[in-house]
C-alpha cells in the first residue's frame, strides 16, 4: 500500500508513483490516467474449409491465410476513439450543461473548489 506524501510544491496529498495508472478502486486519484489495451489474435484455421469457386461453381478448398496484423492498427484507432467517447460521456455526466461553454465553466468551478478544499 502506498502512503500519501505531501509534495513540497503543493500543499495537497499526492502519490509518490503512479503505478495505479491514475485510477484506484474505479475512481480517479488526480494523477495522469494511463490506459493499456490488449487484443486477442484473430481466429484462423490451419485446415482449409470446403468452399465453392465463384467463377466455375465447382467445389474447392478455401485458401489458408493469416491476416492478424491488419487488425492491429484498426484496433488502436477504435480503442482510442472509444476511450474518448467514454471519457467525454463521463465528463458530460459529471459537469452537465447545454453547451461546451457551460461545461467549461462548471469544470473550472470544480477545479477551483478542489484547489481551495
């Protein structure tokens, strides 16, 4: 268990390290949020499946092909986009408002409240 320490430059409580990635027990702790994403390999069969040649209409075997690597760049983009959506939804839920200006004012007010806490 990490014991909170007082940072000389800031009178608030801070952690010595951010090994928790900014989240503790599902709640942010004020540190930088770090996210790691993983994906399992795309399933491929070693044995060709029976298929039909579209041109000749004759039975044939499907070609064996490994294409795992093409999903990795797309998964990164999708993961980043989904993280942005989830964080934006959480911010909207916390700070509410009908416009970005209103959300911004509420957010700045919240930060000031934390500074004076």
